[in-house]
């Protein structure tokens, strides 16, 4: 018995806090997962290099390979104008992120309550749903001319388009989230003497939350997509604008740098939404854990 | 019937008179309940037994106020719950339901779940409710799990917690819709003993739907056998086994005789239901 405790070291008592973090980190390091991830990325980078610079296959010569990209991206005097040391790079990133934050915030602030009310009240759904379902299929870029006519300046249309796309996704998911709640929870709440407002607070909102967060992860992706598309058409700063501007000026390296940056930022923002969701819905995470997921 | 609660006089007498319920799903009239009458005395454990899909849940739903009735009336302690002019009863904490698949709110801990009723009814402050909830859960043997979510505990514990959630509201009638249906036999035994112990302590009227005949006789004072759809009262068997009961009761002579009696009545209905190709409503 003593030998077993000795080998387990400081794990006589259940690990908490930082100890737990170290334990989990250690477990992760000895498993194959992180190494597979690294190997995957390495393989992709290698294939990219082979196509663009190694073997210079066909039209891939027109694209900058990883060597050309990293030469510019990480140098203090980039040949084609954008690197992590140039202020311009961060200006573009900052502007795009600012727009996304605003658009996503607005879309969520409008979409979640509307979706919840639509799910909860038959009347509201009957009034609003047909309108939303007819507007939703219109591609975001089809709204560009209308948004330029409607809203002054550059920022207005860009943010409007990102908000719109995100709004539809969020609203629909919130509404479906309410639909997904089992009728028995409503009955149980009714039995226990809840008012309509109690039911909204204690059943509708928490019950729809998993769906809402799934929707939010999709919606932030959609917001980015619409934002970049909008920036390409009518912007003066931002990562989307950078891509188009680079293409117009025949410098391909900033174009690819901007794309990769978008990838990272997009991943990060989705991860933020996911983490927020997991924090708010500890019950859901634990339930899934019980099922072995 | 032993061990009545000293805090409440006998309440919870249900009177179901000539209740008929006709559904109209997809424009085809479905008569779920037809002229069903039964009397449930206050403080009695009343078991409803019948084949699946015969309309027993409809009866429970009518008492709880989830569905309306087409004809007839239901009274609780002489007050009209639903009847002519008032087809649907109001949902109320007087008639608490424990659901078949369990309806503890997954987003609240067990303690928060149990405290929910008194808090929203403003019967107690939130703090008091949480304390009482913790107490009652501990009495039910769940003291260690009060801060856990329903997704983290076993179904047996969740079901017990749900019963505590119902009882904290001091209901007149406890309506149970096949609550132990999805459990293995061993968990069921524990559940039965727990329920009997609770009943001996509180004396609440229990309206229990089941298709498990042994469960019905073991727990009940009266077993009402109902016919296949449309639901009507076919036979009432009185269970005179004295309380408190233990699982040894199940091997007694009296128990076996009663089981035979009930079985005969139910079997006939089960065969009819099977032949009619009833789609299980559960």
C-alpha cells in the first residue's frame, strides 16, 4: 500500500487547481494527440511547399509558398509591405476585429431575445417567422447595393451585412432551441406553481442555451465571412480590404498573410464562444461527460 | 393505514365521475377515456393498472391539468377541478406530478430543483427554500448529491430527488406516471421501500399508474384495473395487507392470491389491447 502511494507521489489526495492542470497537461503530453496535430500541420505545410516552391507545379507557381510568406511575414522590412512588425498589419486586424465585435454583439443582442420569444409565443412566431424565413435565403452579398444606398459612409454597410448574416443564424437557432425543450419540463414547471415569466426565466432560457451556443459558434463564422466579403466590396481598411488591395496591386504575399491571419482569428473567436458556452452550461458539459463524451 | 402526518388533516380525496376524453388527432376521433368513474379516499395509495396505451395517462393528465376532459367531472375534496363549463383543471402544486422519464430541470442542481417550487410560489424565501431542500434531500439519502446536476447522478437518485421536489410543496395528491418504469428490478426495490417510507411519514394521497402488477399490490391500498382503450374502470381489488410493508410481504400467501386476482383481470385486457394493435402511447 505504501509503495503504491509513494509512486503516485503527491496524488494521495485528489488534485485540485494547478495540480490538476499539471496532471492533465502531463496526460496530454504522453498521449499521441498533440503529436498527431503537429504532424498533421507539418504534412500540410510540406505539401504546400512542394506545390508552390519545391516542385513548382503548374499554376501553383503564381501563389507564394510558405518560404516566401514567412520571409516577409516575420521580417522587419517586408518586401511586399506587410509583416508582424508593420503597423499597417495591426491596423487592418484591429479594424476587422472591432467591426466583428460590434456586428456579432448587435446580432446576438437582437437575435437571441427575438428567437426565444418566437419559440415561446405562438403569436409572435406567426407574425415574425414568415418574414424572417423569406429574408434569410437572400445571399448576403445581394444586400450590398441596398446597404450602400441605405447607410452612409463605409462602415455602415460593412457592419450591416455582417450583422444581418449573423442575426438570421442566431435567431433561428434560438427559436429551435426553445422547440427542443421537452414538453415535460414546461409541465413540471407549471405544476410547481410557476408564472409565465418564471417559466421563461427558468425553463425557456436555460433549456435553449445549448442550441443557442451552437448557433453562436456558427454565427460568428458567418459574421466573419460576411464581413470579409463586405470589406472586399466596400471598405477602406480591414483584412478583407487587404486581400483585395493586395490582389489589385499584384502583391500576393499580403493576400495570403491576411487569409492565414483570418484563419487564426476566426479559430480564436470561435474558441472564445465555445469556452463561454461551456462555462455557462457546466451542467451540459457534465452530462455529456457522464455519457462518455 | 398507519402513520398519518400530524400536520395535515385528511385531504386529497379525488372523485372522478363519468369522465370521457375524446382526442381529435388528425381529424380522427380517438376516445381515450369513456365514462370512467372512480373514488379515491384521502390519504389512500391508489394504483391504476392496465395495458399500455389504454388511457391511464390521459386520466392523470386530466387531474393534473395538462389536458381537458370532454365530459364528466373531477373533484378534489369536494372542489371542482374540471367539469362542465371548465374542461381543463388549473395546474397547481396541490397536485404534484412525477413524470415517467424524469423531469428534473437538467440545468439546476438537485438542491435548486427541489427549492424551485417554494421559491416561485413565494411560500419561502430563496435561502429558506434551499435549506429545506437540502434537509429533505438528506432525509431521502441524497445528502451527498445536493450540489450535483441531474445529468451527473443515476436515474434512481434522480427519481428520488424528483419525488422530494414534489413533496416539499406539501401537495394534497401525488400523481406518479409509471415513474419506475425504466429501472432495473434492484433499483426498483429500493425505490419502493423509499416511497413506502415516505408515505408512512407524510400520508399524502398517491395516484400511481403502473403496469407492474407486483408493484401495484406491494405499494397500493386499492388496485384499479382499467380496460383497454377507451379506458373504463373494470375491477377494483382491495389490498388489505397491513403497513408498514417490507419486501417479505411479496412472498406471503395473501400477496400471491391478490396477484392472481389482478392478473386475471389485466390479462384479459392485455390480450384485447394486443389484438387491437394498440400503439404504445408511452
